[in-house]
């Protein structure tokens, strides 16, 4: 089993001495972001995603009781890992969309884990409690910057000035065996009335998740380690 120190050695290529900025797609008050993952650079994208899914296995996560939480504890269900923040508009819209996805797929088959950064952890917990969101909430514990495991977990990208950019929301999926499944390319959101804004994408995601939860297919049947834009 690969340990955190061994994985850190594998991930050192991501370690740049640069500040981390946080960005969402439609908030003009947040720092300008670098380009999103480049779908045309397949080699780089695959390497980033390999590092990311390795980091999911060993990153230090703590729950609301400050106990260690392991994603392996959810084996048997497909796991939706969503990195979000209370200040991020698309993140909050996606939470409602996630409710609707889970209602279609079934909470007994699809587990949702919401991951916060250390800076957002307290306010994120308040938001989840105020809005009666029942899913597992955890905080990513980061070591001294640059922490290669944390950089890979968050899929931090770097702009031309060497500034690290983290994108919110960001979703990863593990199949029921705990193996890498996919990364969701764009947020799934609702409008002011709670209606899904992109029904084709919603239906495509539901179909994909239902396939993984069935005995007919797992993530191993899908194209490995690629961003997914269902629909």
C-alpha cells in the first residue's frame, strides 16, 4: 500500500513556491483564473488525474468531530467527492443539483462527500447546517506549503506567473470498488426555481452513475482518467 511520504515523492513535480488563489467561473470579485484543464493536452491531463486519484487515497481528511476520515470506508457505493466553498455561487447551486442526482440514483448507492479547505471549514459547516445538507463533510488537512498531496488532491493549476489556482466546485468520482471513475468537467447547477439548468447533462450523469452502481458496469468499462462531460 502506498504511503503518504512515498506519494509525496511522486507528486513533487507539482510543488511550486507560489501563493494559492481560489476561483469560480462566474464571480468577478475573485482572482482571475488560469485556463481550466486542457482537454487537448491528453498526456498532461492524464498525469494530473493519476496524481489526483492517488492523492485521494492518502490525503488527510478530518470530519466534523475531528476524526480521521477515509474514502475507503464508503466502498460498496459510488462516491461523489465535491470540493466546494460557502462563498462560491456555483458550488451552492450544485449542492441542490446533487440532491436531485442522489434522489434519482439512490442514497443507498451514491454517497456524497463534501470537502472543504481549512480556511473555509468553519463557515462551510455553518452553511451545511443552516441548509439541512446531510452529507459527509470533511476538511482537507494540508501540510506546510507546498504540500504535494494537497496540490494533487485539489488539482491545483499554475498560471504563467506561477500562481496556484484552485477551482470551485470540483468533483471526482470513485466506483463502488473504490477505484478512479471520472472527474466532472463543469458544475451541474439549478436555476432560481431549483430546476436543473442543463437537463441533458443531468440525465447523462445519472445514467453514468446508474451504470457504475449496477452489476453491468464499473469505471473500468469507461475511458480511464479523463474529464467527463455527460450529456
